[in-house]
């Protein structure tokens, strides 16, 4: 019986050592952790330990931060008088919807023309835009709803404002507004 146990123990030891050898051959070649090694074994001197803190770019790359960046770019473009750049935040599709003033518009081109008529035609101005009271809520990995207030200050000091609800969708080229419902005060 002792011989059988010794044979079984030897077989198990051989199997364990074989599995360890196989796993070491297939494992990626990275320096061992000094914590898991016996005392006296450390990383090679030329090994650079990876950063433990996330970089600022990684922390600001959240969906909410990306959506906020779209809105910030829209404000900057609007305030520079660049309406086409402002429209880059919208989905360039005939399926884009825009509700405002009791009207429903369909399509990117129709939305651009509405903005041109109301803010760039003869006797009109774009003013200075500001977004406030932003509430960004993710609806999933590729969809979000944004609620907020717009404030538009004209050159004569007149202030226009209102509320908006935006639906964002994530595309391969980033987050875009697929629906805009804006109401004025």
C-alpha cells in the first residue's frame, strides 16, 4: 500500500511540475512581481514599472466627458460664428429630428437651414451662446439623454434662453445629437 501511495504522489508531483512548465512557456514574458517572489528576487534593473495612476486622458474619456466635449465644441463654434462647425455635433443624416417652436424638422440640412434663417440671415445675429444646468444621463453604452438650458446674449444686451433635451448616440466617429427638442422662454 505504501508503494502505491508513493507512486501516486510521484505521479501527482510530475503532473504539477509539467503543468507549471507548460504555463511558464505560454505565459507572456513579463517581470515577476517582487511581492510574489521569495525574498531577494526583484525586477530586472532595466524594467520600468507601469504607471499605477490613470492618465488624465484616460479619466476624461468617459462617455459623459465625450458628450460634454461635443457641447463645448458647439458653444465655441457658435461664438466664433461658425455655424457649420456647430452642426458637426449633430448626426449628418436625413433621420436627424429637431423640434422647436411647435415645428418638427427632419434632416441635418433642414436643421442647418433653420439655424441660418434664424441667426445668419439679413438683420440677424448669432449672439454669444452658453449652456447651463447640464444633466447628462447614459441610457446604455451608445445612447444618452442630455437636458439643459441655453442662454443667448445678443450684442444689444438682450438675453434669450430656453430649455433643451438632446438625444445622443455613439457612432464610430464619436457622439452625435440624433434628436434636439428646444423650447424658448
